[in-house]
C-alpha cells in the first residue's frame, strides 16, 4: 500500500494511507521520544462506530427526565408527515436564571404520541412546552446525518404530576413572597360595576351563559369582550394580551376571565406564571370563572374573586348592583321617614306657638282693655283737668321746637355771612380795584407768559371799570 508523507508546520509528520487506516507523526516538542498510531475514519465509518458504541452502551430503553421545549411549534407540522411524528427537545434550565444549560433532541412516532397524549389526558395533563416529564426512550444515532436523538416510547405520569405540583407550589411561594397573592384582592370593586371587561372564547357556551345572565337582570350592563384561546398553547399569550388591552380602557369597572367546563389538563395554562403576574398586577379587579368545580388554579389564587362558573360571576355582579339598589332605596326611605317625622314635629311646634300667641294676645288685650277703661273713667270723671294737662304738654313741646329751630337758623346765618365775605374777597372786580388787571391774547385766552404773544399782536387788557386794547411793540423777559 502506497503511503504519502506530508510535513506539517515543521513540527509533525503525518502518514495517510489510501485506505484511511492510520497515520503517524512526531509528537509535539518536549515529547518526541513517544510515538503513537491513530486510526483515521471516513465520516460514515465514524458515524457507524459511534452508533455501535451507543448501541452497546444503551442496549435497552432508558428513562430520561427534563422539560419539554419547542413541542408547541412542531406539533403543527405532525399532520403533514407520513407517520405523524413530532420533533422537539428535552432541556434542563437553571432554576434561577431560566437559562438552558443542557438539551437533547427527541422525537415521538405518531402512534406512540397518541397513546402518550391519551395517558396524560386521563391524568389531567397534556404534552406541551414547559411540561416536566419523565420518558422511557431509546438512544438513537442516525449515521447519515450524524444526529443523536431520543425516541420516546412511554411517559411516567406520576413523575409529571409531581413536577407540576412542585412547580405550582414554587410559583405560589414566589407570588406570596412578592406580595402578589393578595395584590388584586386589595383592588376595590366599584359599587355599581356595570362596565365589564370579558376575556373568553367568543361565541362559546361560557360566553353565552355569561351574557344571558347579565341580560335577564334588566340592568344596563356594558360588556367589552376580548376573544382569547382558553386552553392549549396560545392561552398565555391571549389572556395576558387581553388583560393589557382591558386595563388600558378607563371605563372598565371589572374584568372577568371565564371558560366552560373541561378536563383538568385544560386548566394547565391557568397555572402559568405569566397569567398569574398579569392578573395580580391588574389595575382592575379580576374575577375568574373557569368552569371547574374541584381544582383551583394559580389564576384563581391571585384573582380578586374566584368563582366556579361564568354564570356565578354574572350572578355576583348582578347581586352587587341589586344590593346597591336596595341599599339606596333603604336610604331614600329613611330620608322620607325622617322628613315626615320632622314635618310632624315642626307642625306640632308651630301649633304650640300659635296657641301661645293666641293666649298672650288675649292676655294683652285684656290688660289694654283694663287700662283703656281706667283712662276713660278718669276722662269722664274730670275732663277739664285732663284737657288742661294735654294742652300744657303740647305747649311745652312747641316751645322746645321753636328754641331748637332758632338756634339752627342763627348758626346757619353766621356760616352764610362768613361765606359771603370770602366770596367778596375773591371777586375779580374787587381784585382789579386793588390795581390788578387781566390780559387776553389774540386767541382770547388769558396771557400768563410772554411766550404767548409776539410783537405786532393785538391784546386786550381788562381793568375793574373797562377794557384797554393795544398792540405789542416788544417783549422783555423779567428777572
């Protein structure tokens, strides 16, 4: 067999045989005394060798546990494949960071998938992303592609149930630690919750039951419905998005998340952390009615009110408004009763006052009547003396009024004399008699400054006994 030597980088020498059996070469510097012979494989030979080693190491089925990943994405393609197989992964995640630390490809043939899904369904579970499962499988290596994968044949339902319960327990502990279990319960429910945000599958039995119950109440409910998947792979996305939409609407009073009855596996989505956080942090009170009489989901635990059915939520809202209506009617009835009692009380008080006034008036009239009778008796007995007394009092009153008026007239006359003297002192004629005069310019305005006239202007000078007309020949400014 012919061999060809190739010198590589001056440090090692390799021998390649055409059959690909072996090569030899110098070891790296520092270990030149040792020699080794390493077999060379073609890709197909290597893959077959790996397959053989794996088959020898894993001669029978093994159990592997992990978390389902990318199942939801590939299940939709199963119907297009000849054997209905599904390809996905089993992964391990870091509990704190949720980062995938290990993964391995897996697949299920169509017939096995149907059996496994039925088995999980009977236990109230389902195969879906995020599910933690323990599966019986074989280790398979596909030489043509050099692909290692596990072929699932069965599932340990008890393990899955335990993992779900454990995950639920951890989530509830996390919510409690963050104060989210009670957060939405502290959001007050309006006294009259007539504007209802509804999250459910449009046209479903749950939707119709809820709407019918509100309609027959006769109250003016307004329902803002968001169509959402209430089971399966899209539930988390739809419910969280719907909660966000309804919380952005100012008119919403409460939000109802409802669905019809179903198996326990249909409720798995309501144990999701995303839905729990969205409900807990809702600015509106959230009511859940997911149609299951026994199991409570994490969504129920964080909701403001968790009721069994959609109809129960509708009845709760109706009773809430009816209670407010009855309370309001009781208040109005109480107000009317108090007003009646007050009117009755005030009427009695007025009647008592009228009676007292009548009594006092009668007493006063009797007293005045007696006084008048006494006065008339005195007048009739000595009319002359009575008339003289009244005349004397009138005379005294007149004299007093005359004295007062005389004093007032005297004071006003003095004030008038003073005013006359002041007016005469300021009379322009009297001022002019003392040698003063008034000069008028061509504009017939009083001249107060030489700047108002110029040489050649005709001016008028008024003195106490007449006027002098003259022409300005020149102006001299005073010092």
